[in-house]
């Protein structure tokens, strides 16, 4: 079912939103184009290239390597990249971001039969872009999961692969034509999505189990999805088993880690880490995560006000829906924490958290859209909506005012401690922001011009992706300089090798976002892999460093 025709002005505003989010996403793509080999990349290249494509897959799985070779989908992705050529290192970050946007767009256009929203093409695109941007921008270390190829395949690729798994699952339940082919694709995609990392597998199996349970309880309407979900769950479980029984993984666990945690310690630690993740989100990502609720709530309100297709929702079903989403979100977050807690008795590394971050953004978007749609019922009484619109105007003015006023570095959103410290000293400025919001809200809603007010408020929201773009693009020159220095260093290594040198010394580069670099120790594992990659005896990287890269991730 297509949404009803909406005014050209609304279409123009949504197109403007698509452009604003596209500009923000392009900043990450531009930085991704400066990517070079780092850390594991050298090791994958020499292992996979030296043994051939298929033999490299087999040997990596069966034997211990400098990288996590039991992650068969990761090894496959790296092998395909190496087979295509080194140029893929610079192209993959942008390609994967665009793939995620495309997958989310396809899902949003197909979720109506299972109770999802009815969105036009341009509306689905702006939501897909927003979900992608919010997930990357709030990732604790996006450089390791978007910029660095090995980290991207380990933790970002499962999100992309899982998105297309959902897309095919939706089609498999709705269309009978080519059903066998779609079911085969479901199984293969589930197997691949689970093979990138242990955390990805845990989240995948948990999500499919929850979905299968809900579909089983959903009645006759949802029965066509039972078998496709069963196939997907089988693929996910098989991926988990393949990871666990890898001979290389067993040896690595025996030599690299302490004794795994017991059941009770794992469960308690996992639940604690899941709770801590959301405490951290509220404490360090205060404004960005708040904006997720503002943006999608306002967007849902706007869409319903234009379409006039607000579905009646009983209080019981609303409470049940919220409870299911909250419970499911927490379970998936805990699933992402479980492998790290079991193997290392610790909170996951920052790069792992892109998975629960994506889950939290999608959950926040859905829950806030529910609230927005319910508020849409107030259109029958314009005076009631006017109060809400004025309140939204105050929130938005205060939101952007504090973001700009309390920001300390290239529009980086201030965390809760920074906001608290700022408000203690500059509370009159915050009060002024509230007053401006009240005045602006009163002017916008004067004579019940609610549609104009909604449009203006949505336009104000588009400042957020532009602020993100400004912040990320400000770091582009530093990344470009680093790439140029890396290229110069490689030329020096190749020239030294051509001159017959086998023990090469070069200038060092600063480590980037916690990713290991060549060190002054020729026996360091990264140096060993780089030396084999360049076909020399040893490589040392000594101070003074070529660049002093800022440790702050934009």
C-alpha cells in the first residue's frame, strides 16, 4: 500500500533532509578513501595471497594465525578484497556505508505487511540515511569499524549482511515465486552474517530466536515467515558451531586467554555490561541519543499528519509493543556483551559496540515513532497539539543551543558532565534558550498554523547532520596527510629493497584510534607481517614520528 499523496513542499523538505544526511555520510566516505594497510591487513595479505584463495581459507581455519582466523566470513571478505586488489582498501568504507543505507531502505519499503510504517520512497531513504548516520556517529570508535578494513569486516559487515538477511526474509514470507532460491539465500546469508565474529553470531541467533517466537505467537497472518526464519536460525546456529569448533580457535583460546568465566559469572557480568552500555550512552552520548528520539518522533508526527492514516492503537497493545521492543533490545545488547564476558571477563572493546549501538538506535527510532504517531491523534484538537509543538520548539532550541555553546572541539556534542559544568556557570544562557524557544513556538503556532510549525521544526532538525558533517570533515586533512606519509614510507621501503637492503629502518607513524602501527621492535608481530608483505628480512619504524595524529576521534 502506497502512502497518500502529500504536498510538494513536504516532498521538497524530505529531499532536503536526504541531502543533509547524504552530506554527513559523505564525510565518513571521504575519510574512508584515505585508508591504508594497518595491523592485521599485512598478515591477511601474506597468508591468503601466499596459499591461494581457497587453500588460504582452509589453512586459516585449521591453524593458529596472527589474526582471528576462525571467523570464516571475515577471512572470506579479506580474501575477496585481496583478490580484487589493494584499491579495495580505500573503496570498501564508502561501499559498505552505502550498502547499509540501501539495505535499510529496502526493509523500510517492505515492512508494512508485518505491522511496519507505510513510507514513500523518499521518506524511506531519509530514515535509512538517518539510522546509518546515527549509528556510525555514536559508535565509540568508528575509525576501527568503518575506516580499518579488518575491523570493518569483523563488526560493520555483520550489520550490512544482517540487514540484507532481513530484507530477503521479508520477501520470502510475502512471495511464493522463487521461494526455494530465497530460502537458500536466507540460509547462506545467515551463515555468513554469523561468521564474522562471536558477538555478531550471538546477536544474530538471539534476534532470530526472538523473531521466530513472536511469529509463532502472532497467528495465521505471520505463518508464511515461520519456515524462512527457521532456515535463518539454522544458518546462524551453524555459524556459531563452526566458530566454536575451529581447531585454530581452540589453540588460540588455550594459549591467549585465561580460563573462561563460569556460567554464573558470565550471566551476571553480561547483564551488568548491558546495563552499563545504556548508562554510558546516557552519560557520554547525551545529546546525540536524545536527538534520535526527537528526530524520529517528529518525523512520525509529520508523516501521519500528511497521510491522515493514523492507525488506532489500544493502550494494551501499545504497552505490550513497548515492552517487547525494550526487552528485545536489552537481550540483543546483552548478547553482544556475552562473548567478551565469557572469554575475557571484561567489557567489550570499543569496536564491538557498533553492534549494540545499531540495535539501540533502531529501537530508539521505533519507540519514538510510536510516541509521535500517538501524538498525531491530537490533531483533532489543534490547541492540544499547539502545546506539544511549543514544547518541541523549546527542546530543539535548547538542544542546539547547548550543543553549540558547550562544544569544545569542532562541534563535538558535549557529554553530560560537560553539560552539567556548563549549566552551573552559564545557566542564564540556557534560560535564554528556553525563552527563545517559547517565543519561536508561539510565533509558529499562532492562529493554529500547526503544519507550518511542524515543517519548520523538521527543518531545524536538519542542522544536526550538518554539524556532524562539519565535525568529521574537519579531520579530513589530517587523514589525508597521514595517507600521504604512509605512501611516502612505502616508497622508501620499496626503494631500499630494490637497492638490496633486507633490514630496513623507516620513520614511524603515530597509532591511529588504537590500531597498532609498525614499531621500533623488528620482532613485533605487525613488523613481522609487514616484513613478509614487502619481502624483506625485517622492518623497524623509529622516532621521530612522521605525524603526531590527534588521538581524538572526530
